C-alpha cells in the first residue's frame, strides 16, 4: 500500500493533466455540456503519448479514435438539441445491445489473439476488450444513447485494473472514480430522458 501511494504521488505532470481533463470530460458529459468534448480531445492527445510508451498498443490506437470522436461528439451535441436547448437523449432496444456486446467480445478475442501472436503488447486481451468496448461506448455517448453509462461501469472497471497493472496508478484511480460517476450519470440522464418524453407527449396535445 505504501509503495502504491508513493507511486501515485510520483505521477508525471502529463499523466496528472490527462487525468484531470478526462475527469472534467466525464463530469461535463453528465451535465451534457459541450465543453466535455474539448476536454476529451486534449486528454486523448496526452494519453496517446503515455500509452505508446507503455506498449499498450490498442489503448494508443484508441486515443486516435477519441480525438476523432471529440470532434464528432461536439458537432453532434450541438445539432441534437431539444427546443429548450438541452442535448436530446435517446435509448435502444435490448436486441440492439445484445448484438453490439457480442461484436465487442468477438472483436476483442480476435484482436487479443493477433496481438499475442504478432506483437509484444502487454495484456493483449484486456487491452483489446477495453479498446473495443470504449469505441462502442464513446460512440454511444456522442449519439446521446442513455445506456452508455451502464456500459461504462463494466469497461471502466476493467480499465482500472489494466492501468494499475501497467503502473499508471493515477489513471487507474481515475477509472475507479469513473465507476461512481457513471452510475450517477445514468441517474441524471434517466431523469432527463423521462422529462423529455413527458414534454414530447404534452407537445402534440397542445
């Protein structure tokens, strides 16, 4: 425990900056603020370098996706607003989710096998699972799909273990905190979704 605390306080300024920006991204996303996406963009650029140094190849590639999604998410959230100016929230049926979960598992297994066979990647299967899960879930955030928060509970928990095992302790602690935040985020979005549905039902009647 003492060693872990010492390593945590020895976190590089760059990792600390990436952690704070990533935390700001999620907290702002809960509030459906457009500023969440610029925070995500800068954090992803920093993490791209950090993960490359740790030979977490899929996490490095994931940051390229995050950079693109930060731009896409900003545009999508600006466009997808209600008449009250709030970001509109949507949902998807169970069959939609089951198909995409199956695709994530298959992609992770194939990707992990390829990394094991053809690279020196660390934790190839966990790395792949976190990457493909995060790709799907980040896209869901950009598309304003409420179930994204439930997905993050799983992927953030696995990511916390992965980063801790690679010595990125501040980042691991961030993802532990993420689990609590995403549970809160789901509650906030669920209440707002119900308000939006009620407003939509009243609107035509008027």
